[in-house]
C-alpha cells in the first residue's frame, strides 16, 4: 500500500494568513485562516504594507495551530507547500520565506504553488473522485479566467478578463453604493431584497468565439447611473442597483462558461475563487448548465476564498510529479497559470 502523503501548506498572497495540513491532496486535517478583513475594512481595501506586517505577526501561530489541529508534528510532514504567486509581493514573501525556512530546517521538500491552481484544486477536496479534464471558471478578487484543465498541472486558458476581475468589480460597485469592504458578500446579501430586472446594465460581448470578459463597462455604467440619479435628485434603491449589477456579471460568467464546455466537449465545470461563493452565480450556473447536461461543481464557501488547504491540494499533485522547488524560489507577483 502507498504511504499517505501529508503536506503542510502555507498561503499569504493577500489578506489571509493560512496554514493547513492536507493528506493525499484530498483530505483536510486542518485549515487555519487568520483573516485581516477587519483591519483593511477601515481603508476600504487591502493595504499591502499593512498586510505584510500582519502576516509576519501571526504566521508562526497559524502554522502551529494547523499542526495541533491536525494532531501531527513537523516530523509527520512529507513536504512544505507554499503560494509563491500571483499576489502582493510583500505578502507572498512572508509565507514563502517561512516555508523555505521550514523546508531547510526540517530537510523536507519545498513545493511552490500557483495561487490560481490552488483555487482550482479546492474542487479536488470537495469532490474526491474528480479527475481532469474539466473546465474551471476562476473568479476571485484579482483574477477572472476560464481554464481547460487537461491534466494535473496542465492548463489552457480559454478566456480571461481584459480589465477588472469579477471580484474587483463587486468590491468597487459595493463601495459606490456605500457598502463596506469586501463588497462581494454584501452585494450578494442585499441583492436578495432587490429586483435584478430593475436596471439594464450592459454586458460586454466580444465576437462569438471569444471567451474573454470585461467588467469595467458595467462598473462605469453603475457609477453613471448613480451620478445621474443624484443629479436629478431621484431616489436610489441600492438593493435594485446591487441585484441588477450582480445579474449583469453573472450572466456573462455563465454564458462563457457554457460556451467553454461546448468548445472543449466536456460535461463538467468547476467554479473556484472568492466570487464562487456568490449565491446568484451558483443558482444561475446550476439552472443553465442543467439544460445543457453539464455538471456544476462548487467548493464549500470556506474553500472558495483564500485558504491554505487548497494550496496543500495543489502541492500534492506537484509533489506526485516530482515538481519540488529549490530554496532559491522567489515570489512572482504576476505569475501566470501553468508558468513555472
Ligand atoms: O479568492 P479571494 O478570497 O481572493 C483573491 O484571490 O482575490 O476572493 C476575494 C473576492 C473579493 O473581491 C470578494 O468581494 C469576492 O471574492 N467575494 C464575493 C463573494 N464572496 C467573496 N463576490 C461576490 N459574492 C460573494 N458572495
Ligand atoms: Zn485567491
């Protein structure tokens, strides 16, 4: 029988310091997440320098807690996995340096993980039988991609945003209607009381075969709508603005995701990233994909937003392919999917 592989994973690419212990890429023994949201809320967004400092303050405790919760010691760990990009360079460096220190001191292999591959891998934790190929829609605060995952570690980007990421648009629109940071969950919540058909915001469409996105247009349309209402001293129904904006974003995400499945002739689509927890996206995706015979996969909410368990899963598949990293591994803030 093959020995179980236990990976200690570390994630610090943005405003969550997280450490997890994951067995064979699929079973989570612990997943500790120290969120900095309360600190950044005051500034209306993530302040990179503050994020790095906070990561430094908590990382040792977070790693220790992950080991304790998993009931393992450093000796039980087979490898150390860590996010090395994309993300905020100062934030990435904290997790990376810590992981390199551990790898060196424990004499265990280091595995560098692409944060986006981590988000996609969250689906392997939830769906134990899931194997590539499948299409994945990655929608987070910094990224919007449609990817064909052909095999473990093999990605073909089919479409991506040409300007704002989906989550970024959620956050900016939320701010414009007076909701705090992070805006996505708040828009999701108040949209439930709004009418999604109340305002017709534009959907960016490129030519028929193109699977790219653009969200700056819809964001500007919301701002113009708010300005014109204010100038005319007319009432703004925030719930309707939120619901109509959310629908405009969700419609294009779902449309392109289905196009991608048809193009690649695959019958399953996985959703990943913070915006994957959006309830309208989940409902619409399930409804529309059902019509096409496509199965929709979603990680649970805690694995949608940034966490180290997803990094531990991605690290395992790298480890199995012998893809360990040297101790000279550096942070790559704009690391591309599939790039090494
Ligand atoms: O994946 P993530 O935690 O961090 C990045 O790697 O960017 O995603 C955070 C993003 C934020 O923009 C947040 O507003 C958005 O995900 N988000 C949501 C929801 N929950 C989080 N957007 C829409 N609806 C939600 N329920
Ligand atoms: Zn993320």
